[in-house]
């Protein structure tokens, strides 16, 4: 690598909104994130469908009727 053109790559602390702290290496010393693997619904198994204006129900009605 050429000297004096790359940023410093040092230890970093990533803090999630749920309180989980991850230590890694980065060019930034601190990062604050909104969601991590500890609180993400996909990894916790608590995944929910957010139904806005009945769209999920309308989709299910439309495609269950075509199966017959």
C-alpha cells in the first residue's frame, strides 16, 4: 500500500439501539445502528407481517381463490 493515502483502520465499537455492543475493526471509531442480528425479527423468529390497509388479506383472498 502507498503510505499516507489510506485511512486508519483501528478497533471500532458498533452500538445497536437494543443495547448490543459489537467490537470490530473499521475506519470509524464508533458506529450507531438501528437494528442488529440480536434484535432483527428474521434472526429472533418473531417475524411479523405489517398489514397496511388490508393489503395482505386482499392478496391472500385473490390468490387462494385461484387455487381451486
